């Protein structure tokens, strides 16, 4: 997969603004890496774990009726892992050291996400989905399928002919 250089430039600028940043991973919400600036951190693992964490955090937000999830913070003994939704299909995850100013991390990450969303929208054309024809009137019952081995010989002949 070819990564838009503007995405990589944005992640590089984020590292320049946040000196406590150990790594950043931009991934799809199903855990595939889009781009990363991660040195010493496995981006594929971070992307997969962040997607799983996102799904759980979204359910948590829904369970308490707090609306759509925007970001999540995991505080560890030696640092933070913060994830930010970047549109409906992407997720930016940052790994920072323990001496990071979390308010500054949020500020810079949110700015970065807004720019990434604009870049990704320019890069991706809107999906055109084929129209599903709507049936007029009441729905017809689902067809019942019977395994061929259970049909009588005459029924198999009629089915093959018809």
C-alpha cells in the first residue's frame, strides 16, 4: 500500500512538536496500519490492539449514553497510550513517555487528527454503493432449501427440469 507523503509529513511534524512521543500509528478501525512513525514499537501490534481497544471503548461510551467516542487514554507506569478517532474509519494512536504533558499531547494530537482527516478525505474518493432495489408490497417469504440427498428421486427430476 502506498502512503500519501502528506500523512507521513504530518506524523513527522507531530514528533517534532511532542518530544516525549515514542511513536505514532495511524490505522484503520479494523487494525490495519495506514502509516506510522514508530521506532522500537511494533506498528502492526499497536494498530491491532488500538482497534480492539477502540471497539471496547465505543461500547463503553454507548453503555453510559455519552455519545460517540473521540479519544481514549491509557495511563501506565512509564507513560501514556492515547488514541484518537480520525474520521469514521481511522484511528491515531500515540505512545508517549511518563513525563509527557498530557494536555499538550491532546492539543497537538487533536490538531494532527483534523489535518489527517482532511488529507485522507482528499486521498479517498467517496464510496459509491450500488442501489439495492426495493421490493414493492409485502416481503415474500424466504425460500426453503432442502438438501438434495433428502429429496425423492421424482422430486430431484422435477427440480432439475424446472
